[in-house]
């Protein structure tokens, strides 16, 4: 069982590792994911401490954020060992954070524990809705993508390599990933929240395209 003392150290480690993030995966994102994961874990009667631990750590070995993911993976393992997190809890934490990303799902459905499903839901909820719109635009700017180009169609059936390496556009990202997340939620509460947040995004994209074409309507 992950203790409160261990959780406090895990939180500090995660915040330190992502303190310099400028891609939309910084401390504010971590805090929202933890808050959402806590809400979902309570609704689903999951192991709260383990869920929160994985929520804090879900991005610290992410290959799109870390220059050396293998080194980051080992550093986290060393940190958890130093904190005397049990081998069983370490195994479950790594099972969650190694398999929960959208890019991993492009290679096939990943099997997750209940805690893993909850952390995945929480992370995906923070990728959609009003916050999701802001983060999508922010991330696209961070990696140098265009906001929109009507001549570039959204990609279908992407591989992980295409998703990570081929340039896209901010608006296409809604079609390629964000609109799909509602149907990929695991828990009942997340599905309800995702439906509401997806409607916000659909309205935004429709209005964006109307304004792009200078064809928005007068009331």
C-alpha cells in the first residue's frame, strides 16, 4: 500500500521532473489529472493511494516529453525503491504509466487495471473540453505545427510513428484524437464528463471553421 509519506514524495518528484515543461504537461496538468483521478477512484471504489501515485507519475517517463525515456524510466524505478514503495506497487504503477497513452493504443488495445483505467480516463478528460482546446493549440504551437490548413486532411489509422513524427495541424488533432476520446473512456463518470466536454470542442471547431472561411452567421 502506498503511504501518505510516499505520496508526498512522489508528488514532489513528479512536479520537479516536469517543472520546466512548456508543452501543456506541466504542474497544472498533473494537478488536474490527480483531482480527476481522485474523483473517479472514489466513484469506482478503486485503490485511491495507488491511483493517485500513478496519476502524479503518468508523464514522467513519456517519450514525447523526456529526452531519454529509458533513463527516465530507470530514474523513476530508483526513486520508488528509495522511497520503499513495494515491488508489487511499483509493478502496478509501471504497468499503468507504460501502457495508458493514446499512442500506445494505436498499436492495439492495452490491458489496464481499474486504477490504470481511471488514470487513463483522468488524463484523457484533461485533453478535451475547454481545457483540451487550450492545450491542443498550446502544444501545436510548441512543436511548430500550423493551426489549420484546409488542404491537409485529418489522418486516419495512424501508426504511433506517424502520430509522433509526421506534422499535422491543431484543428486536425481534434479529428485524429480528441473527438475519439469520448468513446474510449473506461468509467461511467468519465463517459458523462467526456460527452459534455466533447460537445464544447465540436462547437468550437465548427465556429472556428466558419470564421476561417469568413462565413460565420449573424444572430
